[in-house]
């Protein structure tokens, strides 16, 4: 049995799922502490709790805190180097640029200053071509007195300088919040006597072991939206755009193509993340949005949209706007539909025609038919819409992107994954002669990830490049850069 | 990641198709040969690091040039020799140009890339198209080749576009440090193809037909324009050569499309020439080609990569400035790690080249 959790500000949804059916669910508002979280879990029977053999959590709080502008700030120390100019001021709250930098081969053109004044908790150090010479950023980092530092070159994947740096900024700014949620979650799960592996749902709908993303929480920013979109799609078995509301934002997810979503980075709030994320169009209205923002006149501005829409006690049959309690609910409804309508229209103009709209939460469920009608489209409310994200659980896979550098001249392999880099010395000339490079990489990735508690069932090579290393007109080796993607089924069972 | 890329470059308002195949980085003449995969690998690294690949620049995959299309330029005898030696796995067609088992396939794919870029430029689905290919082609003559070239990519693309579409007149600007002897030979008697080459005066030694006196023959009289420049000529000299000669002659010729064969070996860091162009200097030349195409060819501009061997500096930065110009970016946008040396202006050379064209064109 899988326990699915959606952790938002002020609201947690928990659902138990077995054989692709939700067997029980619980929700709680005003959630802040581990105790509150434990209270949600306590609503399930002790029997059920002991049957849970896997926990999958979508952490919406990360994106919401960002959209509310409540994340701690960050100073970025940048070496923008050469090439195209970099608008450094758009990268972090505060930035400092260093003269000189790295060449495309990673050579340092001018040593960085030895004294860098930063009065900051959170810092990012990032250089253009920083991944070609990790020592350069590390040397700069050694001069900075910040309690938390992230490095551009460690950001996993194949991003350019700007994306890499912005993603590192997102990682460091989310770090504190992520750790507190992770601790609360572990505490709550353990106090509910659930002993099962814990996974977080990433922005692309894949899973990551909760402890492997300490350095890269930005991977989770669209986790709630991804879970709901995958869940809604698998539930209705029909291609359509999924609309879903979070506290401050409504997301419109373009129709999947043969079960596969369009992908992009995250950009709904202040943060930017280049990690693979389900594609969305975001509308800045959520269930906590004050109604006064939606319609200026005749409304008690202290009431938020949640109280206006009030979808009962998340009882599916009653999840309609009609259950709203205030006089001008029709006006709120009309305004909301008008806002969503223009965004859906934009989407259907830029993407393929959108002829089906699927509700991804109870708030949207109450307006989906009217909204769809206004396009001549079909509106669908999946059954058990409150816990629709839970239906993504059964098919979820753990996915890990690994960037390997294999230097056969220096006999070094470095593996960059989840914001960390491991290097190891190895006699590569023999190995690479004996085995095809790709086979070697597949075996190496599987073994090396297993060593780091990440079981891998299959490894795909996404990209592979090689340059010849030449010294004094003689070939001394090769430098392979390989991007591999490891996939596995999440573990089940008592720990 | 597409949104982040777009967000970074609000100034880029032009679309660009980059015709590229991963196989372009796999073909080798030898691990220490200057015409090597790293020429493209480091430039692709640069595009990735600057977030240009993806949403800003669209990659388009080429197909191999058909036998029929390469036969329009090369003799059967030469093609058979190239094919046989490549099948055998070794051989050479000149002292500096070796044949390997990959040559036949790689050369055809490069020619196919040039054809695709010319087609895309013609169709105008994108504002411009750039064949980011290797091996290069402009030293390939109909019946032999040298200078790291096997098939004349630009000539093959020129013939193909004229056959496939209603394009009849093509202007080729060849801005590589070396003279495009192969391309010149192919079109030397053709009245509908204008071949203009700006090159280092000593870099014509292969066939030595890059002097100002070579202006075309028969129906092709006046259709060959050679502008040899002295060693150390830089941005100003190249600008003047384009403004005073290439541009006005091309304008009178009135082409349907402009193909720019661009070689980055005239960059000051390149060991294979003594020229002193900067990365931004390349950008300015590309901008001139773009302006010309916009004004006189309905915007039809195709680029085809030629030489460039300073693969960790001169080539990737010059290529970056080229892309910046094609995308509509500002002038002098690219900074380079190395400072350019002093340049000569080459005024006398330009005057001589202009005089040589005076009885074909009013300049
Ligand atoms: Zn050349």
C-alpha cells in the first residue's frame, strides 16, 4: 500500500492507494508542525498504517513560499567570463561579479580575488565554463563566509551557465525550508508507526529518495502539479488539459501527448529552475487568493477565495462553487472563469486545440464544466478529484540523471548527480579497450548509484561526446562526457 | 528548459535553423589533424553554455547528399576514386588530406547539410539557416581536392537549389582565410553564380588562382571576384572589402539568394593564417551579409561553415558572434579571453581588387 501526501501551506492531503484505487484519504487544514502532519496520518487506521510500504510526497510548500516572496535571499558570486554578456542582476537578490574567468577549456585567465566580502547566509558561486574546472569555483567558495553555499558546476544535468546559476540559487534559497519539511515528514511518519521508504515527487513526476535531494530541492518545485496532472491523466484515460489550483496559483497543464507531458523548467514565482519539469501555464489565482484581488467591489476582502468557493469538506459530490457561502458567489465565479478562460485560450492557440479540460482538484472541479462549455470543449471531473494526485503513484519511477566525465589521460571518472560530484581514480585505458564505452558507463552508473543507496534497473545513454586530449601533437587520451539516465522502480517494504 | 533560454535573450528577434548532425563530430582524419571533431565540439559546448541551443536556435537534421546532386559538381572518375579509397579504409587525395573509412559518408552528409541550409534559406521558414558541418568543401574541385576538403558543399548546394526551386541566380561570399579555389573552378564559366572570395594573399598557394586577375571566363566573365588581403588584415580591412567591392558588385548582379561560406581561420588566434579578424569582426561581416540578403534577396541567407582551427578560442567565439548577429543581437556583444593584435587596413590591396573589377562592374 502506498501513502500519497500533498504538503501545502495550510492544507495536507493524505491518501492510501492500493491496486490503483484510493482506499482511504484524509485532509487537514492549518498544518504547520510535524504534529499537525502526524494528525493527518492518525486519521488512518493502525492496520492501514502498518500496511504502508512506500510513501510518496509532493511538497507544494516550496513553490508557494517562493510565490509569496518569503524565501531567504541569496548572494551570487559570479564569474561571467567571456562570450555573451550576462545580466547578472536578474540572477539573484544580490550579485558580485569577478573579473577574468574561464576559457572553454577551463583555463583560468586571471586568478580570482582572495578576499571576497559577502555578508550573507546563502551564497552561490558560479562561473561560465565552471564545470570544465571545478577547482575554480571551489577556490572562490573557500573565500566566502556564508553558512550555505551552492556551486554552479555541481548542479546536475546539462544546463547552460545562466540556467545552472539560477538553479543553484533556487537550490540554496529552498534549502532551509526543504530540510524543515523533510524533518517534519520523517518525524510524522515515524510517529504514525509507518516504516517505509520515503520518496519525493519531482517536477517531472518521477521520484527521488528523500535523502538524495538535499542539495537539489529545486527539483521538487512542480511536484504537486506533476502528480495531479499524471494522476488526472491516468484516471480519465483521455487527452486533455489539466487545470489545478494551489494556494496562490492555478496551473494549466497542456494535454499530454501519448501519455507524455511537454517539458520545460520552473518559472511560476521568483525562482527559476532548469530541472526537467512538467510544462504549465500559470495564472496567479489560487484558493488562498483574496477575493478582493479577483473582484474589487462588494466583497469582504478579509475572506479568501477558499472560503468563497468552499468545496464542502472535500466531499466529492459537493465540491461545487454552489456550496459557497457568500452572496456574490456568482460574481466570483464569473470572474474566475473569465481569468482561466483567457489563459486556456492562449494555450489552445499556442499548442494544439484543447478540446477536453480535466479538473485536477476540487476547487477547479466546481467551475470546469462551465469553463469547458464556453469553449465548446468537454469538461471532466475525475472521480475522487480531491486525491487525484495519488493516482500517479503506482506508475512512478525513480529517475536519476548522471553526468559523467571520463578522462582517460588522467585516469579519472567524475560523476555528477543530484548536485553532488564523486570522483575516482581508475585505470581506464584497459577498461575502455576491453569494453565499449557505453556498456562501461551503464555498468559503472548502476554500481556507483547503488553504492549511494539508489537502486537502478536500467540506464539509458542520453548524450555522449568525446574530445581527444592532445599534448605536444600527440594523443594522450580522450575526455568523454556522457549523460545517462538511470531508472528504477521505487522500493517497497518495511525498512 | 526552453523558457529559461528565451527569458535570457529578449533581444533576439530572429529565428535560426542550425543544420547539424552528431555524425559531424565523429568523423576524423587523424587524432592530431587540424580538421578535427573538436572544431565543432567546443563550439557546441559554447552554444550550450550560452543557452542558445533549443528554443533560441532550432537544430535541423540533414540527409546525405544524393549521388545525383554531387555528380552535378564532381566527375564520376573522382567520385569513384573517393568511394573506393574510403571503402578500402585508407588513401590520400593530397599531402594534407587523408581518406579514411568514414570519408565517403561524412563528406556526403556535410554536402547534404549545405543543401539543407540552402533549401531552408530559400523556403524562409527561418530568418536564416546555417550548415554547421564538416568536413569543409571549398577546396574541392570537380576532379580532385585538397585542403581538408572532399566534396564542394557550397557548390553542390548551389546547384541543388537552382535545380529544385525557381532560384536562378546565386551569390556566394567566401570569407575563409584561404582562397576558395574549388568553388571558383566549378562556377568559373557560369553567368548565374557570382563567387566572391576575401582571403589572405599568400593563402592561395594550392592552385594559386586567387589573384585579382582571375575574374571568370566565357559566360562567367566578371562573375569571379577575388579580394586578396595582406597578412594581419583585420576587421576594418574586411569591412572595407565587403562595403567597397562584394556588396556593390553583388547588388548589380542581383542574386535570388546569398550563400555565405564562413571560415573562422582568419581569426587572430588561428595558426593556419596570419589574418587578424576578431570574433565581433566576424559578427559584423555576418550582419552585412544579413543586411544585403534582406535588401536584395528577400531575406534569403544561408551560411555554410568552412575552416577555423583555433578550436578552443578563435573558432567558438567567432562562431558565437556569428550566431549573435544572425539572431539579431547587438554589435560588439561578444568578449574574448585574448586581446587582438594590431591590424593592417589593406587599402592598397582593396584598391587593386576594385580596379581589377572595374571593366566588369561600375564601382
Ligand atoms: Zn581556410
